[in-house]
């Protein structure tokens, strides 16, 4: 071990220095006798953390998108918050998911993604022009509402349907925003006596 004092180009006087930036660093040694040695130097290349990321095709679960595949990026190995270690992970519920990415140099970084849920069903409704067929009202218009697409029990797809016999009529209503459906029915009576 050297006796005397050290002076680094950073201004530090310790036997070693910790650097966070790449560059050339020099040290100047002064012995106890007052003699100064030639400078020593070295180049430091601090390890940098990987750039962690999570990719997904969507961040919203719906009635038609019931699972989402998350893909971790930016490293050579991955550790998800459920302790799985594959780069990809499939989730089926809303929440925040995180992954720790390890680079080839051993440094780590963390990324997270929030998955939301939109599974609210539309409110299906049928409004009849009359609830009863009579001798003077021989047909009834049924008007469906509450969704973007409609499927009646006779497989017709218009929002409006005309019926001319007493029966129970049902419809399934679908929201195109999230693929969710709901169904309802209406009963049409008859008074022709």
C-alpha cells in the first residue's frame, strides 16, 4: 500500500472512486517525502440499465377480448410480478402488471402496464307500438334499442320488427364497443273476440 496522499481528477482523495459517467479518470500520488508520482489513469465505462418495456395489442379487456398477451422487452431475462420468467404473459383480469428486466450486463430495470376492463352489458329494450293485437290492430311494430346490433329470435337483424300474432318475442342486443350482449323479451297478447 502506498503512503502519502492521492488526488483524483474528480477531486476525491480516497484510494478508490465510484463513478457514474463514462470517461477518463487520472490519479496523482504525493509520497510522505513530498515527491509526486506520474499520473495514473484509466477509462471507466459504467454499466447502464436496460430499457424495460411491456408491449400489448390493447390495454382493455372486453366481452370479446377476454385475455391480453403482454410482451416484455429490453433485456435478456425477465421476472414478472407473479414470478413467471417468460418474455410473454397472458392476463385475464384488470390490474397493474410489472416486470423486472435484466440486461446482459446484469443491470435491471422495471416496467409496468395497467390493464382495464370494459365489460358493461348494454341495456336491451323492446318498445311495442301496442301490447295487444285486436280486430283493428292486426300487426304490432317492435322497436329494439340499447345496442349497436340486434338479433331477434327469428334471426332477423333490424332494430324494428313487425309481428301479427300473439306470442313472446325476444332479442339479443350487442354493443360493438366491447362485444357485450344482453337479451330481453316482450309478450304481445290478442283480443279478437
